[in-house]
């Protein structure tokens, strides 16, 4: 069974943006897509860029270092669907955002 951990308040991540949160020593990129939250590993597969700092366009985040793109709903690389970063379940309880680890 997944262990959900509080990582943020709903107001901490504005729609259309991302934020890096830490869960059990792991860096996770938390995104708000029109009020729905998604979480993927924060480390780009290419050169380790911080995905939470990337530009979010719809459900696609672009790594700020070398422009690799990932779907934040699945972790799948947009240019090569055989590549993916870990994706985590997210729940909103009241004003709290929780990520399953």
C-alpha cells in the first residue's frame, strides 16, 4: 500500500507551474495543471536537469537545461516514449497536497 506524504499546500503551486519537493530524501517535481496536481521524478534522464524548474505547457514540462520534454501525467518522454521518469500518485486532502512514495 502506498504511503502518502504531505509535500505542499494547494496554494504553494500556482496553476501552470511546478515546484521541487523532497520526500524521504528524493527530489520530486510537483506540477499544477489547471488545478490538478501531478508528480514525477525531478531529474531529467538526459543530463540530470531539474524538471520542476522547467516550463510547463499543458501537461508537458520542458527541461530547462537541454529541452527534453516529459508528460507530467505519466513521466513519459514526449520525444521517445521508451524513456520515462518515475511518476507518483498525488492526492489532495483539504488544502494539503500528498504524494505516494
